[in-house]
C-alpha cells in the first residue's frame, strides 16, 4: 500500500501534526497480528506498507478501513508486490 497526501492533508504541516493517531493504532494492531512485513513513512507526506494479505481484495480492505484513508488525510494505492531478491540482513525499525 502506497500512501500519499489526500484532500484533508494540511500542506506545510508536519506529518506528526496531521491527526494520524488513529492511523498509528490501526497499523500497530495490524503489526501485532502479524499482518505487516514493513510499514513506515516515505517522505514528508506519505508512507508505505508491505503486508501479508490473502488476495487483492483483502489488501484493498486493509487500506479502505484505515482511519487516515477514511478521513481523507491519506489516499492509498494498493498494489501487488512480488519480491525477486531478498537480502540476508534483517531490517530494523527506526526510532519514531
């Protein structure tokens, strides 16, 4: 899922001040269930989520139910992803 600024995005306002608290907890719950491979900010006004989903419809449902998408803060483009190369090192999370 590629997130980008939606119609309710406030230009010039930092991402942490865009009202994304419910989005954070939604993504956190997906992570705790084991649905997320990777998720995080991508630039100052968007993000990326790679998740495990049964099919395209399931991935689209995840995006559609995201509170930030429902609020229009983000628009979400749901795309199928097939990794061709997998690195040997484990990725680590950055401090928020």
